[in-house]
C-alpha cells in the first residue's frame, strides 16, 4: 500500500514535529520528552489536569483533543501501541496545577499497565494525586456482564468531552473522575470494518477480508469482531449497529442522546452521512431525541475502511458538559 512517508522508523516523530509546527497556538512539545505534548493555552490555577493518550495512527485522536475545554496534555505512543510511562509522567508534571490529574485511556493491556505505572510514579516521586478512568464503550468486545473487559473505541471522545468540561468548570479531582466514569457508563459504541489498514513499518494489511465481506464489531486496531458477514447496505449496517447498542443500553421514548458516527480513516463523509440518516430514523421511530450529533473522523485507524456508531445517553448534567465550548486543533465547538 502506498503511503506519503519518509523513513518508516520515524513516522511518529515526524508527525509530531509537523503537528506542533502546524498548531503552535494550541500545543507545544515538552523538552523533557519528545512524546509529551501539552496545551499552549494558559490554564487556571487549581484546575484539575486532564491527560489523555494512546497509540499513534488514530488521528485526530489523541493529539487533536488537547486544548481549551478538553485535555491539557497527551502522551503519544508508537503506532497502535501505548505510550511508555516516561512521557505520561512528564505530561502529568507539566499540567499539574495543584488539584491533581485525571488519566483517560482505553482498555488495552499496554495502556492499563503504563498509565498505572505512571500514576504510581506521580504519587511516589512527585506527590501528585492521580485518578484513572478506563473507557469501555465497545459493546462487541465483551458481554454486558463483563463490561469491565470491553475495549475503548470512539466513545472515548464523549468521555474526554465530559471530563474536560467538568475540569474547566472547576470540579475537584474526585468529581472530575466521577463525571468521566459516568460518561463512560452512559456511552456505547459498535463498529464495522470494510477494509484493513497497513502499518508503515510492514506495509501489510492489519487483517484479511474477502472483497464481499465486512467485519461486524471489529476493534480500532483490527481486532476480530463478532462475525464476518456479507457486505450490506448502509441502512442494514446502521440497523445492526444501533440495534446491538440498544440491546445493551435500552433507551426509552423521550430519552435524549448524543450521537457520533465515526469514520475509521478512509470512509468518505458521504457514506457517514448516509449512515447518520438511518441512525436518526431509527432513534426517531423509537421516540429518542438526538440532542447533539457529530459526524466525521474522530478516532480512526490509519486508512481502515468502515465506521462506528456511538450513543451517549444524556441527563441534565451530561448535556451541560456536551454543550461546553471547546477549542482544540482538530475539534472546535462554540
């Protein structure tokens, strides 16, 4: 597969260098670690710090969500790999304003281990209080009874949004963590893959699909889903994903939701809006009101084909956080 890169060994470093140069008013790289980036904006004293991170290849996540109203810093890993503890700790130290730091990351073994190690180091070496919130929104990756085993996929965006708003509003460390956990508990996602991506270092597909197949419930790194099935129409795909989400998180008439139709990297907006059209119909037919909608590439997987659908059930508290203004390089909401 063709890619616009130089040396595959340095794609992450060169991406970060270009990103920081492109958005100097929003983000800066710490001299202590090239994989540690923080907001260039001034933040209030005693504000809880929000730290996100994960592997590269999911752009605009995770760097794109550092800015006013969302995250204060990000630790960047290799492609589809967790950042090590060192950049996480450096970001923690840089964004700590005396009120502690909340770590937000997906439920993957490397992230769980490395963010956990960084939290211990922050406590023991720097006396910084850290709360950790693991996202588990992917309904396809484990049963409802074992929700704690689920992957974090595109629903992470809503967790960032809620936690960032709560921190911006002056909530203390425990309250910001509570809001983040609540956002995760109220969020469900499921995706479908149409084509694999390829890692720059290998140039080989991340998984295999026949021309007439799609992978229902796949993960953002190409992890196997529930099943391989014949490629279906956009309406059928939307029905399958929404129905599986609603089986897991029943919504009643007059409930309100935020909806995210997320592209995985190479799916045109045209197709994402066709999917959204059906999602809106399905929810409206059930009397469920869409309070806010987001359509586009929010958490991708290089050039993978396909999409995911995320629903976040809203109450008055979460609506306030969803409405909160944001100014990040890759996401602005007024």
